[in-house]
């Protein structure tokens, strides 16, 4: 079976908000996420607090984590982040996580490309 590719212009990044914590928690709990990226177990409440501290405006050099939700049309399909940015040296940790339903379509790298283009 061939999975159709999604053009990058059909994806967009929206600021991650505390109300996205339940959805993010569900993605983190999926078998594929746990198998490929062993994550610390956290509660939805802990993720809510974490999202409240995240930034989304890269011109504001304050937060240690910037996070966006990846949207395909009106559907949130994952998250992409920049953690521990060093603005002087120009580096940080970039990561993404998609719901298992959207794996295998090239959407993760496309999401990271959207972040880098910011």
C-alpha cells in the first residue's frame, strides 16, 4: 500500500498551549512512541504545566523550551520543539513526535523543516 505524501504547505505549526496536554499525553503513551523514544512517564497535569512555560516566539530569548503543535488542515497530528537553545552559539535540541496514525508519511521531517524556516 502506498501512503500519499503530504505537501509541506499543507502542514503548519501552531503554538502549543496547555489545553493540548491531553492530546500530547496520548501520543506519548502510544506503543510506537514508547518503543522508539523512551519517555519519562508524566501526567497530563505535568504536561499542562510544562506547556504553560513553553515559548513559541523565537524572537523572545527567555524560555528553555519552545513548542508547537503540528497541524494538518484542522487536525493536530503531533508536536515539534526546540529545547535548550543557545542563542550565542546557534544550537539547540530539535525534536518532533507524531501520533502513530501519521507515521510513515514524511511528516516529521517536514515539521522540522517548518520549524527551521522560522
